[in-house]
C-alpha cells in the first residue's frame, strides 16, 4: 500500500464549544450513535499498529473532531509513545490536528511544537464575525480565547494555519477579515463554505451562505490576494493556489476540488471507519479497525461505490466552460442525491467567480511557472 493518511476523531463528536453551524454535530445526529465518547487507548494502539504495518514510506495521523483536544493531552502523549513502539518499518510520520483553540494551554502548545504537529486553528475572522456563531457552552464569545491560543502556538514555534468558515457574516466582511489576518501575520489561510444540515439544504438559517454572497466573497478575496501576490507579499490561500496548480497541469491537493472523492480513512473514536468526514453515518460504515484490515475496508468501499457515485457530473456541468477547473466540486455540496446527480449548491457562485477570475488565474499561473 502507498503512504497512508488517517483522519482520527479521538473524542468523537464531543466538543468544548457550541458553534451554531457545526457540520459534524449534524453528521452525528444523523446516525444511531451520536457520540462514541473518548477513544480507548487499546483502540488507539490497534489503529496505530495496523496503520504503520500497512503503510509504505509515510504515514499521516490527523486528528479532528468534534474537538480532538477533549481527549486530553495524555491521550496524545500516549499516541507518540505507541508510534515509536510500532514503527518497525521506520516510516516517516506526520502529525496534524484541527482545533478550535478553546482549551489551548502552555503544555498543549509545548507538546505540539516538540512533536512537530501542523495545527489548523478554527477562526472566523474578526471579533464580531467570529463571535456571531462560534460560542462556548454558556453562549459566551470565544474570540479572545482563540486569539490567545494563536499566541501560545507562536510562542512554542508551532506551525499553524487558519481555517475560516465562510458564512453569512464572514462573507459580508472579507475585506476587514483579510486585513486583520495580515496584521496578525496569519499567512496560511483556508476558507471553507458553510454547509447546510442534511435534508435542510433549501432552508435558511442566520449563518446560511447564499450562492450570490459566496460569489461576491470569492471575487473580493481573490482581488485582495492577487494584489498581494503581485506585490511579492507572502499570503497563501489554499483554494486559489490549488486552482493555479490545476492550470499548470498538477492534480489539486484539496480533495474537494478534484470533483471525484478520494480514498480516505476517517476513524471514529469507536474504531469504526468511514470514507469521508462529511459521511460518518451508518450507511457509509466501511468497517472497524479493531477487527478489520485495511484490505477489508477497501473491499467495502468498492461495494458501496462511494467514489464511483461522485464521478458522474450533472448534465449542465459537461457543457460548462468552467468545468475543467470547477469539476463540479465536492460531493457533499451536491446533496441530495435522491433524484440523480445534483448541481453544486454554489454553482452560481463559481460561475460568477470564474467569469471574473479565470483569465487572471491563468496570468498568475504563467507567472509562477516562470519563477
């Protein structure tokens, strides 16, 4: 088997915050068992042992939630010990963690720095846009706490990026948010469009991102980023850099931009495995690493035809001039699949964006290729 990437949920859907739009809270409520609690150490050891025996060359352990830090720092210390114990093939091991930063401490930051974790910090822009929907269990704001977490990570020389959910408020104030990120020195940025809950794709909530708003957001953000790139300022936005890579003939690094689902192993706290973070629901269960091998998981993946389901684009896509770079987008944004293959819910936004930005993306691609 080639290098292996595991996305592990050590605390299942447990979280120390109560974000209004949380997609994983919705996912958990759409299965029989909403939370599996904190992963048993015996389960963790089995997962690490099987992964390191199966992978070739490299193995990545990425931790997400819910909120993975709810599992506790000792859980992660033990994970490092188990990796050393079972890495009999001498694989190169990478560590990633996506956190809301709410429980970040000196000890956590020191551990992440010493063990070279790449950290994603969830931050929705400025105080007003972040606190609009990212609240604690007592419905108090969390912006100041998360900003303190970024300072702790810097203090302990931890590499981190910022993950921002594009919702009704962040989309409206992206210029202010972008300027704020630059002042803070946040130069590695990801922007993810807000998901509607399963079965409620057409409903409106206070956080709902409309296609029109997302189109305006993409155009404004791209103009801000393009200006910095041309001026030689180092700001990295994952989505735009992936577009340029695609124009240069490389595959997109981000799974959701390829138009076809990739092979993923999302491991719940129970040890059960699913094909995608957006589909950790009972019908998509691939197996259980406590009892099954990775070969067993791949057999079930083929039986479910999970990847094959994402291959067929909507009939409108096949004749669209932007399809070679848009590719229909992530399957989750094309739900529901009940009446055949749906358009991406943000199709209008991407058409608007590419009409404006594609010639400029080509120019940037040409510039990058000559560097």
